[in-house]
C-alpha cells in the first residue's frame, strides 16, 4: 500500500468531535441551536396572522338553498360550520364560488368553466408549493411570504374587476393559488426552524388561532356583504390580505436568534498498530451541521488525496474535516485540515457551472432526499393518509344528507367535528409532552381515532349517535392536522425542511387527484358511500401498519448495531 492513495469518503459522522488541543473556550465545545421559544412565539403569532389574513370565510346564508349551495361547493379540505341559522364555509375556493356566484352567472360562465378555475387554483396551490422551496432557499421564508401576500392581495383585488372566464382563471386560479402556496409553505418552514422540542406546541397554537378565526370572521363577513355587496367585500378582502405583511415582516431569520450551547465531550484518541509492520486505511469523518452549506472539494495533505463528497462551511469562516488515513507507517495519524470558506465557495461555484440546468434544479429541490427509504415511507404514508382524510371530509356532508339528515342536522354534526378538531389542536401537544409521546406516535394515534370514527358512521345513523361520532372524528382530525406537519420536520435536517415539506405537499396533491375519481366511481356503482368509506379506511390502516412497521424495523436494526459494537 502506497502513501498516495485515493480514498472515497462514504461514511458521514453527524456528531462533531473536539480536537484534543481544544481549550475550554474553543468553538469546538459549542453548537448553534434554534431558540425553541423566545422570538419563536412571535413566529407563531406571525404565521397565524399571515394565514388568517388570507380570506377563507364566507357566509352561505339563511335559506335552505343557500345552505345547499354551501354543501355543493365544499372542496376536499374545506370545513362547514353552523353558527346561529347560518352555514359557513372555510376555504378560499368556497369563498370564490359563493362570493362571485351571481357575477359568474351574469357572465354566463358554465359549470365546466367554474370547475376549471377551481381545479387550477387547487392544483397550483399544491404544485407551486413544491417549487416554493427554491425561492425560500434563495431569498428566505420572510421574503417569500411577503411576495406571496402581495400576489394574493392583487389577485383578490383583480377578482372584483373580472369580466370574463380568462380573467377569473388568471387572477384566482393562478395568482391567488400561487400566492396562497407561498404563504402556507413559508410559514410552515419558519415554524419548523424556530422550534425543536416545543414544535408540537407551536404548531398546535398556530392551528388553534386559525380555527378560532373561523368563529370570529363569519359575522363580520356577513355584515360586510350586506353593506358593501359582493364586489365591495372582495375589495375589503384584498385589503385584509395585506395585513399579512405585518406577520411576514415578523418572520425574522432564525440565524438571528440561534443559541450557543455546550455539546462536546472529551474523547480519547486511539492509535492502532499493525503487528506485521503494515498499516490500515482508517475511516474519514466529516462534521456536518444542520444549517450549513456543502460543496465537493479535493483535499491534499501530506501526499495523500482524499475526495471529500461533502464539506462543512462552518460559521467561523472555515471548513473543518477530520480524516484518519494511512500514511504508510505503523501508526495511523489524525489529520485536521482547515479550508478557507471562500475557497470552498469558489469550488462550489465552479462545480455548479460545470453542471447542467437540470442538475442544478435537482440540487435546489434536494431530490436526493428520495434516496432515504424512511423519508419515502413518511412522505408517501402521510400523503396517502392526508388524501384519504381530505376526501372523507368532502364526503361527510354528502353522506349525512344521504342518510336523510336535514341540512341543519348536517351542519350541527359538522360543527361538532370542528369543535373536536379545535380542542385537540390546542390540547394534543400538551398531552404529548406530558406522556413523552413523539410526533409520529401521536400522528398514528390520530389516524386510529379517525378510522374508528369513520367505521362507526357506517353502522349508526341516528342523529344523537352521529353527534358523538362527529366529536370523536374531529378530535382525531385535530391530532392529525397538528402532527401531519411535524413528522417529517422531526426527521430531516433543518436546511432540508423546505424541500421535505414540498415533497409532502406534492404527494398529497398527486394522490388526492388520483383517488378522488375512484371514490366517486365507487359511489356511482354501488349507489351509496359505504364502499368509498371502506376503501379510505383500508388506505389509512395501510399507512398505520407501514409507519409502525418502519419504526419497529428501525429499532430492531439499532439494537443489532449496539449489540455488534458491544
């Protein structure tokens, strides 16, 4: 074995190790972590402001016809509430359908035209959310949210001036869809970056405030429509959306509030000797931080070349690599190299210039995340379960009407679902912290509650029984809503969070588009919704089994590694 030997670094150590010469005050003793509180609670408020300022409520009216219109315009992730004698819809597509219903009739738009507009909106909300990770990486979540708020506000304003199909298609389907996607994704990423241990509480509070706004906003919206009419209310909604700028400017970069904590422990360096005078090639370890950038470089030290696949750009302006390599002697030597950050960035720039546009896009989207089997299991599982839940939410009012429930009874059940949802959004994070339950386990618990509640709906059709079922269904839904966006962030590094959530939202959109026609076909063939609910339950149960099985396999594998080390 020669001194000059090309060695590929394939194992990456996620634990930083301190050199023996480090002093107690050395930076090697510390790492930077999110505040997990502090300004993070302002981020919770800011995310709520951004979300709630985007208009999502419209009163359906007093008459049975208006209530029926509300049920007919509910989209897959909308909510229906009964407050007093009125039905309220909680989704932008429902707002658009009901707010501009008379206007579109005057313009003689067909049902197909309206469907195209709404489907374009929903499609862009999901698809643009996937590509939203690119501007967030380039400009940050605050700038992305600001742009999203402005685009959404302009879209709502332009809706009041719409005079034909293509006008509505562009301003609502494209502009408001893209703006809403930017707002939603950016605020979710900001929450994920500011919190670690308290991430569940932060998400629960944000979702709770959003739910409370659904109770406060309807009476105000109803009054505005009586006073200003549809177009006047649309103008006010455009102005209301601009209030999201207040929240957007509060989304400070998390780097401003990172805390330095001690994390290193003493480590004894071990030297191995070959009895036959030979030597062994040691393992190379690269220090990686969650919020750093990486670039491929080639390091030459003492005549030995090591191709580094990843290089940390540390905060102190240097990239640090620990490499144990064979120098042709009986003793392995530890080499510690410091590479200037500017040199590393130059290497990264040269590397990217040599790559094509497609390769750069793949890197920006972090497509390599899909090589992780556990990540794939989480994304596909969450996407399938969320799609099943969204589809069932769309079916609930139709199922109740199919059971000969009156519109008022249907709205009462939907209100109880919303009540259970709101309560568990707030309480479930505290329950999880008290019992020390992780995000994935809470998510599975929520799915089990939802499946059980759906199953009971098929066998109990009495109004009072359905009210109890609705409450439990809402509780399961609340847990699922909070922890659906916490499972993946708990697994991926901070700098990959935007891309990871983008893959999750894309999966939800694609699977929803695929299963929705299937569910409708089952209803048409069977004449009732029982087969549809059974299929949705089976899909959710499959997700539960896969998530539990993956966790069991990971623990078994970890125990095997520990026993092997011992």
